[in-house]
C-alpha cells in the first residue's frame, strides 16, 4: 500500500524523475495530446518496443479510468464526451518505469474497488492472464463503462503487484484514489 509519505510526495516526484505529469481535466483531446507526447518520448529515448507498448497501454487504461470514473466531473453523467478531473504521472526511477494516477471517487465505490484490487494483488501472472481471457468472454457489468478488463490489463502488464490506497475526504464524501503501476 502507499504509505502516507508517498501521498505527500506525489507532487514532489515531478522534478526528480517524471517525464510526463498532468493534473487537470481529462477530455479525449487532452488524452490524445498526452498520448502523442508519450509516443515522442519513447521515440526520442529509444524505449524498447515491449516496454513502450506496456507503458502506453497502462497509460491509456489509467487515464480512461480517470475520464470515466472520477467523481470530479466537468460534464454531466452520460454526456457523449465525459470530462473529469485527475492526475497522471509517468517516470523512470531505479531502472524501472512507473505510472501514478489520482482521482476522487465516492466512498461506496472505494470499498468495491478496494476489494477488486486486493484480490488482484494475490493472483499470479498466470491467474491474471486466465481472468483476463475469461473477462473478455463475459458481458461487462452494468456499472462498467468499458469492457471491465482495465484493472486486469494493468495487473497483467505490471512487473509487481498494483499499489494503491484511498484517502478519505470527509468534507466532500469522497476518497482520493491513488494507483501506482510499475513496468
């Protein structure tokens, strides 16, 4: 789990080891621009194809989760193009790439997400791949705004278990959801 000092240092990571950092509203145009920036970084820095594929896939899953599920919306629920608030950071440290994200979610969603992520942390890579294949064959639950394979995709591509925490915000009735993926 994220430690309290990890949460406090989220912003301080930026100058040290991050090569992409964005905090604000995520629209499709913003995601497209960030994705293009990421592609240019990969090309300029000769990031190996297998690593760049995993980084790109993980980035897209994380920002889509923000744009679909963040509690801080600029648009109305169900609008064709949802625009929601969050933070994403990608960097390189100790010979490994990491991706961090943060966004607000409702307390009730935090509990369900905690259960899903805790379960994923206990699975082996083979079990994650099997669950991924099974999920592709199933119909997504009505609560999902996608194919319901995003967290499985993150866990499949990660080199260590997904790291996460929730920080309750009593005043807003929300929790801030922090997620870290190491590639």
